[in-house]
C-alpha cells in the first residue's frame, strides 16, 4: 500500500463496515488503494478502521440499514457497494427481516439510483427448507439485490472464523466456566471459512474480477458440529464433556432463551442445525476466484490462546514439563 492516496482513487461503500466481516473487507480494499466508506450505526466507535489506510483513506460514516436516506448519503458517488450486515437473532428493531431482507433491498435501490456500478452481497449458506427465519430472509435479500443488480456477486459463506468470530470464541468462553458443552445436532456438518478469504473474495468482486453470480464459500475441510467443539477444546487445552442435547429439548430451551438480550441459542438456530452447512457440489467456490482456502487449525490457536488455563504461557509450561520427563 502506498503512503499516499491517489486523487482519483475509486470509492467503495461497505454497509456494515465495522462488523466482523466488514472490517476485513475494509482492510482488503484499503490495501488495494481504494477510498473506503465504512457505513455503520456508530461511526464514533469505529475509529480503529482509520488505521487500515493512510490518512483520510478509510472513513467511518453514519448509516442505518432501516433508514434509506442515510444509505443514499453513504453510497453517493461510490464506484462499488458491498452489503455486509446480518444478525443471528432478533434484537429490538434489528430483526432478520429489517437487516437481511429489507436492508439489502434498500441498499440496492439507493446504489442503483446513485449510479453505482457494482454491488456485492454477503449472504450465507442457509437452507430455506429448514423453515428458519434466518434462511428465509437471507433468500429474500438475495432476490431483492438481483432485482436491481442482475449482475451482482452474492457470496454465501459457511461459518466464518477469525479473531472476532462468534463461534470458536463462544464455545471457548463456555469451556472456561462450564464442565460440559451442550451440542444440538452434533452430526450436522460445517465447512468453516477464514474471514480473510471471505474478504478477499469480496474485494475481487468489488474490483470486477469475479464473474457475476452466486459463490458458496467454505474452507478446505468439513467437520461435524461435535468435531468443531472438540477442536475448540483441544486448542484451548481443556477437557470438557460434550453433551448431545435432544432437538425437542433444544427447541424448548430456544423458545425461552431467545427472550434474553444475547441468547446462547434460539428456536430459529435449532431449525438451521437440521441441515448441513457446506458448499454444494455444483457451486462456484473460492477456488473459482483463485483463492486457496485456509483451514481453522493453526489459525484459531492464535486468538483462542487467551482461553487456555495459563493463557500464552501454556506452551512454555508444557515444553518445560516435556524436558523434565
């Protein structure tokens, strides 16, 4: 990346630019010399994004996906837009419907009216046959975007992992205090994909280097839900009992727990777990974009080390014990 920003540098608006995936897209685009507008609800809390580029290159701006005028301001004069907003559960006004169905529609309408050339949507691998509201609204969002941008690029990742992820961090955090880890539909398969790989795919699409269409993004390996929890426990050096929770009981718990501000599980999530979350055999993938996907082994260790009994000193202690034996 150059120390200066070209005066004619193209502009990308990242709706959800301070979120987990959005911040990595922002960094990838900044490295490519683009001017980045990171549209988010709390730009005053997104100052860390400015460090991704030279002075003035990455700018958090105020936008709310429920407010079309704010989206219109955010996409004004942009060359490309990527929508990277989603929720795992309904929380107040930020529902599946508003963020994953209505939001992409409003963003695509605003972008089209502003003359934006390219539109990229970060969606998800989610089977509508499960009856989950999460899956239904993701599909509605995709359809709304394609209505305005038939040549859009839609990226559907499996579980995304990285330092700020809500999967490995969540189960590692549970293991610090709980003697047992409950697992629903433990045989359901996932294909975890590295957040940097998702960001690279989005960057290629924003540059016009990806053919229009849908891409399903997964890592090089598939794992059962139970295997992923075991991988987490092995990584943080903790032994815990993995308990298979019957689906009927999980649904009942989900109905109750989803009333909490940040529920550990919801009824909708139980529905999603009924189907594998892996790349379809005939889908376009990261490989079609020239990206070699990374596996979680070796990467998650770097950010889960804080969950080990002795943190970063665990390896040193184990090495010392090995020398003594």
